[in-house]
């Protein structure tokens, strides 16, 4: 992986704000983890941020100096609203898990976070982190006009750094990703 010295964007302009769509979250919806199929999340979601949930404790010693203790991050994202749509594989998996009462399966997801704004060239491959054994927990199902299935996504500490190549979507097809672990050959 190349050293990233600054936040870049495709046209290389300075002082440009980074668009939210350049921070992508994918979930592996394949039935076989060895050949992942990354489905982009966020369709219809107006706001989703990684909340790091670090506990911070500050104490002062007898010399009047402050010392800060920061716990390890417990990253989580909330996808609300999340409306069920035809063709969404993650939502189909979640409904199936809920119907079968197989809650232990909610902690077995692979998640890929792609930082398209961290690129020396601005054209990819892009810096990315793949997480194994993540939890995706639906918080409710229902709604008024359409069926909603909002969920919380909890990233595990089982992270593999690498890069991702993005294949653009078209029409109703969302972009897809291919992940390559740092120091490895091309992977799914």
C-alpha cells in the first residue's frame, strides 16, 4: 500500500469538502466467505456515521497534571431508515435470520469499509479495511407506507487492511467492490 499523506479527491483540488459517498460500507452477502460478494449499504439512508464509542477518563495527579485514559474503540453504525427493497441480499438474509430465530448468525458478517478519499491518484485502488465476525442487529421491522428494517452494524476488532477496487454501478445496480489484503494477491 502506498503512503497516504493527505486526503485527496479525484480532481486534486485543495480545500474541497469530501463527499459522503466516498466513504463506502459493503457487507459480504455471499453464502461462502471464500468468495465474497460485496453489497453496498446505505440506499435510502440519509445519514450514517461510524461512532467509535471510546470511553474517556481524565484524572489529575497531586502535581496538578491531567492524565487521560482512552479505551479501545467499539465502532458501530446505525442504518435507519433501511427500507426493504427487491433484490437486496443483506435484507433478505436478515429477515431469514429473524424468522428462524437464529440470532447467533447475526454476529458472523464480513464488512468492508472503503475510503475512496484516501488515494494518491484519486482513481483507485482505494484504501480499505475488511472486518470479520461483525454483528448486524435489526432493531425493528414494519413502518407506515413501506416495510422498514433499520439495523445497527457493530465492527469487530478483526481487521485486515488492504485496498479495494470499485466497479461502478448503473441504473438500479449499486457499485460493487473487490478487496485485496495488504501484501496479497487479488481477492473477492
